[in-house]
C-alpha cells in the first residue's frame, strides 16, 4: 500500500540524531503488538449487534466530540452536522452533506491529534492516500461507504483486524447491560467487557439523583435509605457487572476529594440527599465519602478503581439543554490529588488488594503530586494522559514529568478512552511512537541501555495495561 506523504514512516520520532534512529529501531517491536483497551466509551451495541455502520459520517464525525468541539469553535452549528436535539427539531439528515462540511473545514485540525488519528484511520483501514479536503470529500466518502458493507468492516471484525485483545465499555450503575447480556450469550465477553461507573447513583448534583437511588434500591433489592443498604446495593451491582467481564470501576468526579465520615454522619448525609434538601457542599461531601466507600469495596472484591478527576462538565448550558452531555463543552480544571485522597489513603492506601489509577486533566499535578504519590503508595498507579492531553505533545509532557519520580512501572500503560472505534489503533500508535521517541532520547543520552529501552517500550505498549487492570 502506498504510504501517503502526510503519514511519514518516522512521524513523531525525534528530529535529531541519534534519538531518531534509536526510536526507529525500537518501534518495530511494539508496532504490531495486540491492543489492550481497558477503558473507553465505544457503544456496546456495535459489538452485540455487529451491524453495518450507517455512513462515514456516523463512523468519523457524529461520535467524536474532539471533532465536534473544533467545528463548533469556528461557528459551525451542530444542527448542520446532524447532531440530534432533545426537542426533536430537525437537524441535517444527509450524512454526505455533513461530511462535506467536515471536509471543507478539515484544515482546522492541522496540528491536532484528531488529524493524526483520522489520517491514520483513512489510510490503514480504507487504503486512502489522499488528504481529506473539500476537493476530496465526495471521493473519500464514496470510498469509505463502499467498504462499509464489507464483512471486514463489521464491528467485531474491526476488533479482530485491529488485534484488539481486550476492549472495555463503560456503563452506569442503572444500565441494564442488555447488549452485554447478548454478548455473553454469544461468547464475546472477555474480548469485550463492561466497566462499573456508578456516577448516576453517587453524584447528588445530578437532577435525578433521588429517582436514581430509588431505582437502584429496586434493582438490587436493597434498602438504600440506610447507608449500609446503599453500600450493599453497590456490592450487589458490582458483582453483577463482573458477570459481564468487568475488572474495573470508573468515577468521573469534579474533584479528587475523599472523606471518612462516622456512621451517623454518613446516614445524616444520605437522609438529606434522599429528601432533596442537599446543597452543593453536601453533594461534594457525598461524592467524597462514596469514593472512599468504592475503594473499600475494591479492597473486598479486587476491582481496579479508576478516578477521572478535574473535568468541568457541561460548561455550555445551551448545548446541554438542547442535546445533552459529552458533546465538547467540558473543560479541564485544577485538581488537588494529595489533599483529595488523604482520607481514602489513610483508610485503605496500604491494603494490598487496592489498585487505584489516577487520571488528571491538570498537568501541573504530574510532577508535583501524581508522580510522588505513585512513587510511594503501592495502591496507586498513574493513568495515561487523558482527553485533552492524549496527544503527541501531551504524551511528551507526561513522560517528562512523571518518570524520574515514579519510574516506568508505576504507570498504567495506555488506554484510548475513545468513542470513535476506528481511532483506536491510531491512538495506540501515537502512544507507542512517543514512548519510542522518549526512550530513544534517553538511550542517546546514555541514561538507559538500548536493551532496557526495548523492554520498557514493550511493557508500556502492552503489558502495563494488562497488569494495571488485572487482565490475565
């Protein structure tokens, strides 16, 4: 297959020698390793139903909030991109028209990881060597659309063709796991797994929290009006999720705060939430206590705990009201992990069965907090660069700031954390290239040997994620 000029074989490697040559030598050992994707947001219905993707637009544009937010920033309406509205008002229904609009504005993505991922996907999956633009919009659309009916482009085949060994989806506590039940019956659980994300019943800032907690009690058969009953409901639901392959929990919280309240304090707080009389401070305290409770449950059942802290979500109330969440209006905020995790770590940080992976959007915490914490606490690992930072420069900043204090083996490897299925190998390739580039510089500086660098590259590209998530 002809290599397009905009996908240079040495892309992302250091520009200077000897680091570039060393990175080039390291890369073949990691290039074709299986993909372990232990955290992400792909749609489980894709794998359960294994149906044809509707259009190139449905594959590349509609599910990708990285793409949507850039187009929005230049005044392009979500209506014109075909993003559904809650009120049912019409939006662009012609996928080709939305694609043309995307292609006309593809130049906006120069320098962004989105362009790197999309270019890689167009070439590696569809054999497209032209660069996407207004002039090539229709020809590329037609080339993709023609291949979408191929058995090789059905979701399960995509996983196999991408050498995806494991992929985890993420579901809320109240999710019926209908698609995972179907996958269990089809023998697919293992390659595809769920993840327990109980934000819908742990976050009192959600408008439906009282109703959600009532449903939670009904679903689990527990009396969630008592604190012990609420924790038993989580214990019950976690066990249910494990039937569908779950090895981890996930918690999307505005802060990393944790708490260790007395039993009467916990019950009083729950009473206030169930009565709908809680304020913002109560909501924060409830979330903080629930994080400690989730850690204690992980000590019991061994599920890995993921903490994604510091996103300021839904900052555009108009967008949220019109179309809902996860459409590009979430912004990073400052995060205090040292103070935040103090209560949790004081309670169970030395428990051998606890493994907590820290993710952060506040890059200032890498060297100041996350690396020293993971470099001491045996229960902590540093998650890979997340969201706004899973980019070439973001990966470089991350490795530069965490490795000297935490080492390589207190890192959780890589997870792609994506909703865009075809971007998965591209994202892992960027990580692998950047790891090789980082190690190439260190070998060139005689800080580590080339053989050690080779071992570390393979570890960070594959085994680290399996170890972090206890995937056998």
